[in-house]
């Protein structure tokens, strides 16, 4: 269980780092983190599958942004 949390946190961080590189500000990160926490706590969806799906989306986003890094500079 702890290993899964570590992988999820790494994916989350990777996606957030890519978003920070692209936007050059932390404001979207703050808003996204707030909304993530809010929807995970207030929603009726199962916590773990939603968190895993979000981590996968953030990881893919991070890879795409970093591969196309010169385009966003």
C-alpha cells in the first residue's frame, strides 16, 4: 500500500511540475490541488480508482509537456 502511495505521489508531482514549467506560475497548481482534494472528499466516487486515474492523467500530461518543452518556451 505504501509503495502505491509513493508511485501515485510521484506521478502527481511529475504532472504538477510539468504544469508549473508550462504556466510559469503556481496559481493553477493551487487551484487544481484544492479542487482535487475537494472532489475526492465530497464526491460519491470511490477514492482509490479516482486517485489512480488522476495520477495517470497527470503523468501522461507531464510526459507530453516535457517532450514538447521547446514548444512552450
